């Protein structure tokens, strides 16, 4: 049996509905219109990130197999030495001894070089003197040519005188005696012999002198080349190359920060003030590195891993891994909030806004403030692991670089105490829309 009150209830409900619809200023929104309205609201982008110094974490490594001999003024969580020299490996002593021996060898080579130059100059001077002597002899032979001509003329006169005496005797034996004829013949023979000897001697001397001139010129050329080679000092060049190689090997046994002092390195590498190497000027402004972590103890063997890690904590950044589909909603200059349960004090997360607050979303206090300075162009696999077991593992991301703001003053200091911390990055929603590209 149907209850008699049911029709009355339906009537009251229909009347109330009609009255509510008739109220002025009231409009009905369909479910589709509500979805469209939600789509128009800006969306907050979240991503995983990691805090690190703006210049990155610097790994100080060395050749595996060596041993750590000592650290030099290296204390964890303290500023690295100003000269950048962090420590020495066991191979430094042997490398230093080898370099010292090569430097001594170069000193001996330089001394020997001075002697070689003196000897080469003496040989060159002697060759020049010998060449001058041969030229003098050649000049003397030219002058002797006149004497030879005089002997030839004397021989001709003696022969002519003999032939005339012989003709006179043939015409009148009483005019020229046999003794006079024999005497003149003797003179003629002597003159002829003197000329013949002088001519042959002059010819031989000329040939010998010309050969001596050629030899002297060759000696001068050889002495000149020897002098030039002595000036170049090839032996010193070879030793200098050996010293350069030894210094490069010695560098591998010295642990240095990126801001190492050239003056300190010159001392460790035994570079003398008068050395050929040019002294590098000290930079006006040095980075200030903090020792973040010491991984090796004294005496331990160097491995593939870092011996210690440094970082310039005066400027901190967060590298966020943003999902590839969300990058299109980001822009350079966009404000960001970096959050983590590890933050404390004013940077710890506060409560959400009460539900009674009007607006499209709720906000939370705390966190480190920053802004986007660079949006990567490459889509890569994530390097950070999401602690949510329901998060997709096969995702692709784009790295976004965020600079931590310096306001308040303790923000960067607080971030520097959490180097390597995995954080949650909240990209603020646009107040008036994304700026034009």
C-alpha cells in the first residue's frame, strides 16, 4: 500500500526547485562549463631537483695506483687553501728528485755550451786566419810572376848573346875565342836552368796554393756551421724537453684546486725565477672553494673516484628535472619555490592555507625562493629517482637551471648546507599569463 505522503513530498520539492531557479542573479553551470573554467586556470608545475653550487661540485682526482702522502691545510667544511695547493701524492718525492737531476744536468749542459761556443769561435777565427794566409801566398805567387818573366828574358838574352858569339867565331875565329864562347854557353845554360826551375816551382806552388785556398774556404764554412750549431745548443733543447715532461709528470702528484696559485706551483715544480718559463700573473679575483667532502685518508691508494670534492658556495642553484610535456609552460625569469623536509627555520614548509581562503588554489609558506635562468634544449633520461613508487619510471625530462635568490640573506647559506639534496621544485603559476617568447 502506497503512502499518501509521497505525492506531497514530490510537490514540495518541485515547488522549491522552481522558486530557487526564479531567484534573480542565479545562473546554472553545466558540468562541461565547469571543466572549461578549470582549464582556463594556470597550472602549477612540480618537478624533482637537486641543490648544488653554481659552478658545480668539483671532483679532485689523481692517477689511480698512487698513494695519498699528505693534505695541505685541508679541513672538511672549511675554505680550501688560498694558493689552491691541496696535497701531495707519494710519487711527488721521486718526481722531484728526477726533476732536480735534470735541472743539474741542464746546468752542466749550459757550462759545456759556453765552452763549445768558445771552441767554435776559436776554430772559426783560425779558419779565417788560414784563409787569409792562403790568400797572401796566392798574392805572392802573382807577384813572383814578374820575377819569372825576368828570368825568361835573361835566358833569352843569354841565348842571343851566345848565338852572336858563335856566328862571330864562325866568321873570324880570332875575334871570339873558344873560352869566351864556352863561358857564354855556360851563362846561357844557367839562365835557362834558372828559368825552368822557377817556372816549375811557380806552377807547383800555384796549384798547391789554390788547393790551400779552397781548403781554407771549406774550413771557414765548416767552422761557421759549427759555430751556428753551437749557438743553437741542441743538447740543451733536448734537456729542456725532458724537464718539461718531468714537470708535467710531477704535476700529476700534486692535488690542486681550479684556482691554484702560479707562484705556489712554480715553487713545487722547481721553476727558477730565471727560467725560460713565463711567470703567470695571479688573478685579481679568485673563487672561494669550500671543502665539501674528503674521500681518502692518508696512505690510502688512489682509485677512480674523487679524492675530495670542492664547491664555491657563495652562489647556489637548483637543477630541476622537468617532464618534457611541462617545459612548454616554463620561461626564463619564472619564480620558483624549492621545498624539502630537510629545510628548517623560516625555510621549513608551513601549513596549507585554510579551506575558507578564496581563490583557485591553496598556498604554503616556507621553502627557498629562486628564478629560472636557463631551460635546457635536450630531452634526456632523469638522473634523480622519484621516491613515489607509483611514479612512472620511463619518463623523459629537460634540465632547468634555477638560481637561488639572495633574499633573505640566509637563503643561499641555508642552501649551501644541503649540497646534493634532492628537493621538490614548485614553479609558480603565472599571475598575468606566460610572457611572449
